[in-house]
């Protein structure tokens, strides 16, 4: 199956805005540059912590889009209607190329509403803060836990209240709380749900 990290695409749009000193709410200016750029997403990266690698015009920006600066701004850019419509069209095109697993905050509700299985992954705020802290430390971008918690809460609030494609549990979606679970344990739970849903 193809793996498509839709969040990486919104982070790329955010990086474009930041690098070009574009107002984060100026969707026309962001789209103008984005549509002239060559975006490459590789889902065959060998490192399990970096399944998705992203290039724009040949430059590897995988690390750049995961920075705290992009993380703080991505919800502002991703709520723009024009940005969402542009990226949703790309995501649907990518998904139509074969069996795919898509990850993103509106995947089951908007991008692929007819998906065979929709999983709404969640975790406690303390667990999310812990994971984000470890992720940032691994990239030499340490941030204190209070700031991480504020960033997460702000992003959830913006994404849940945006006009287009708000963050919701999609129809027929299954909520899976991953608090205290290892990655392998989460995978096994999803696989069981998939086999039941598809009778594979």
C-alpha cells in the first residue's frame, strides 16, 4: 500500500510561506509559489521514524517541515480554503493510484470519505506532549513541556473550529486511544480492525 502523510503537505505549504516572508493568511501568494514548485513525497524511506521524506524543487525539506516554527504556524495555513482545496485534490489523485493508507486530520471526513477503514487516533494530552518532546529532542529542537502543550492545544482548537474540513471523528470512524501503547501494539489493533472491516 502507498503511505501518504497529508500533514507533511500542509507543513510544506507553511514552510513556503515562512521562507518567502508571506503573510500566513495570504493563500493567493502561497498558492502562487506552491503551484510553480515541484513537490515530491517519498513513502519508501527506510527509517521507521521518517517514513515520509519530502522534497521541493529537489531540496530535501523533511527536517525543515518538522521544526517547531512550522508546527506553530501550520494550523493557520491549513485552515485556508484555497490551500485545502488544492491539497485535497492532490491527495485524492495520489490515493487513486492504488491501495493507500492516508494520514491526516480530515482524511476520513473529507479526502477519502468512502475509505474501507477510518481510524481516529488519539492519546491523552500528557502522552502527546511526551511524544512531541521526544520527537523534538531527537531533531535537536528541544522545547519545554508547557510550550509543547500550548502548541498542541492551540492547534487542536484551530483545527476543530475551522470552517473547511474541521477536525472531527468521521462517520463510521473508529476512535483508538493509543495512550500507553507501543507502535507495534497500535499496528496490531489497526490490522485486526482492517481484517474485520474488509474480511481479508
